[in-house]
C-alpha cells in the first residue's frame, strides 16, 4: 500500500522568495517519487523524479527535491520564485520495479506567486 | 506536434448520454492510462492498458469502459453519463525509463467533461 500527503493545499509566496512545497509519503515498497506541475488549462509536466540514485534531485526550472527516508519526505524547493511558477504541484509515489505503473497522487498544492 | 493528444478538449453533455473520449500518442509507448481529476483529490486511475490485448481496471472503473484500438489509440467511454462524472480527464502513456525500471508517465492536455 502507498499514500501521499501534501501538507499544504495552498502556498503563497512573493516573487523572488524561496518556495517550499511539502510532501510526505508512505510505501510498503522501496518507492520512486515524482513531482509534477500543472499550469492552468494544461496537462501535467514532470518536474523531477527520485529513483534511488541520488537523494538530492534536480529538476527543471530551478526546482529541487530531497528524498529523506528517515522522515518519509520528499519536499520540493526553489531558491527564488518566479511569476511563471504559479501552478498546481502534485507529489506522486510509485513502487520501484514491476509495480511502478501504479502512481498514487497527492491532492495537490496550489502555488500563488505575488508580484 | 504534441506527443499525447486528447479529443475533444471540452465537452458538455446531458445525463444518460453516451460519451467517448479519445487519446492518441506518437511516443511509441506500449502502456496507456486514463485518469480523472477532481478538485482537491489529485488524479485517480480509471483504466490502464499494457498493450492492445491487455486492459485492466483501475481504482475507479465503475461507469466507464475503454477500448485499445491500436498501440497508439486508447478511448474512454461513459455508456450513460451522470453528473458526478463531471471532471477533468487525462490520458497518459509510459515506457521504462533508464535502467531503474521506472515507468515515467507522459500526460495529454486533458478533456474537461461536464455532465448536466
């Protein structure tokens, strides 16, 4: 069994300030983790993925996430928010290996960026 | 051109009508998926297909059916639409990524369906 909890449904930051979107997971298996972003009226785009290689994962558009097994967390960060980052972000967990088509999505965090 | 396309992009229909949502992909992936997204609930899996002859129910398949007409095409049908099927529907495809065995999924732009 696996589950994802995104701790904030809505985060608001000022442009140029750091972004932190929090995600905790639960998985019976060694997990793989993803962050997807959904801009208004768009499909989902993969930001980054953790697949047991390096615990600090770098993604597109300056985003990073750190896998912390002891805390069962995979928080998404960015040093400086840009207006174009305003979107909804989904944390996703899946078992590694044969079961890895079974994506479990968090409920999403909507990021607002204030000019 | 987009790798994963969905038609229509928007649809308004009435209760009891039959509706088909279509998905096509040019990525050459074997695996295809249908999800629905409801506000505050994330995405939930409706059906998935590992190849043309392999179709499986997902978490919320009741009220839906699918057809995998070819490797590149995967259709979702609502035989008799009801208002609580109003949602945003996404198609996705996947293949194995690298040596990790991780099936990264690629999503279409979505179909917004409203059932009155």
